[in-house]
C-alpha cells in the first residue's frame, strides 16, 4: 500500500508538472505569435519573464506577466522594449487599481497618440501614480481621462505628461472623460483658429489671456497646454471680477452649453488643474513615484507569497519540460 501511495503521489506530481509546463509553453507561444521572436530568442524572453516573476516589487504571477507581454506585442511594442514594458506595467498593476491588461492597453495608446517613445512608459507610470496619490481620483479614473484627452487633443502637440496632468485635474473636479474630452477638443480648436487668423476671436483670446496676439501665437507654438491653462486663469479672473464667462467663451466661438459649463468648472478649479500639470511634469522628470509605490507593495506578505508560489511553479515547469518528451 505504501508503495502504491508513493507511486500515486509521483504520478500526481508528474501530472502537475506537465500541466505547468504546457501552460507556460502555451503562453510563450502566444507571445511569439505577436512578436518577431521564435526559437532561442523566444526562449530567452520567456526566461527573462520568469525572472521578473521572482521580483517581489512586481507582485505578479508568471501567467500575468506573460499576458502583459502578449498584450504589448499586440499593441505594437517593439521586441526590444517588451521586457521593460512588461516590468513597468506590472509595477502599475501592483501599485494601483489598474489591471495589467488595462494598464498595458491604455499606456501604449497614450504614448502612441502623444508621439512619445515607448521607453518612457516608466515616466508615464510615475506621473499617473503621483497624481493618484495626490488628487481625489483613482489611477484608473485618471488613466481613462488621460487616454480620452490623448485621442481628442492629438492634433495639438499635447505631451503625455500634460495629458496626464489634465486628466487628473478633470477627474478630480468630477468631469468625465467623454464630457471633458469633447469640451477640451473644441476649446483647443478654437484657440488654434484664433492664433492663425486675425479677427474678433483673436482679440477675444488676447483679452482673456492678458497677452498680445503675437505673444499668444508664439506661446501656442511652444506649449499649447500652457496657453490653455492661461485661458482658464483668464476666465477665473473674469468671473472673480463679476464678468460674464459665457460671453467671453462665446467671443471665441464656444457657445455650446456643455462647453461653457465644463470650461467654467475648470476655470473655477484652475488651481487644481495647474497644480496637477506641475506635479505630472515633476513626477515625469523624477521618474521615481511608480518604483517607490511598487517597492512598498513588494514588502507585503501577499507579494512575498506570490514570489514563493512563482518559485514553486517554476520548479514544476522545469520538471514538466524534462518529463514531457518521455510521455
């Protein structure tokens, strides 16, 4: 009976090991399908991902990391960048309320739409984490608004850092991605048109910003979001002095009720918007917020147990790879 029990336990172990190997192999093949990797190159990436699974600050299973890597390939992340992209997205997954799949999809699209190199995924993560820690909005909310703004403002050279800052400002003020994205797209278009052609709209823009038409045009060519923030500050000044914000916006050609309401809310909360822009820019430059948050999460018992489980799964995977050919 004892021998039978030993044989049975050995069979169960072998069965579990083969299952672990086939699951890993299937995931790796999935990564290979969306990249230009095969053979030893694909095997090396697989080993690199398995190594990431042993880092407590990431707190992700091998399967989760493989899913992020596959999503990266599907989203057009180049092969040399997949390991770093996977690492940074895993940090975001562990440090925020974003899932790995959601973060991978949103971050890749934000970077693409803002014409930012994919290598800056860590900087975007730091901006999002810093903003989530300092404003009344979750990282998921901020990322959602940032993605929408990246889409709607793609014609106006809005950086990823600025989009994140605006996203946090809007989310903190209770403005949804759909409402904010549409209103800001029309506002940026109106400002752009006013800087290109002399007329009543250009004069109205100069009055709101407190600058000459030439100064506004030059500033718009350097930093469109800084000019937009100046417009909000000007609208706040008009409101504080008892002026008509709706009339000021109407002079720029912005007459829709939703636009006046949204931009009026942003003007009232302009300090929130400008401070979010400043914090996003600072976090982007320092590039430490996401790593610090991930390191703190890596000290929890949950992350340590995940690493332990990944080690056991790795041993089973190696055993499964060895015995599968014999079967």
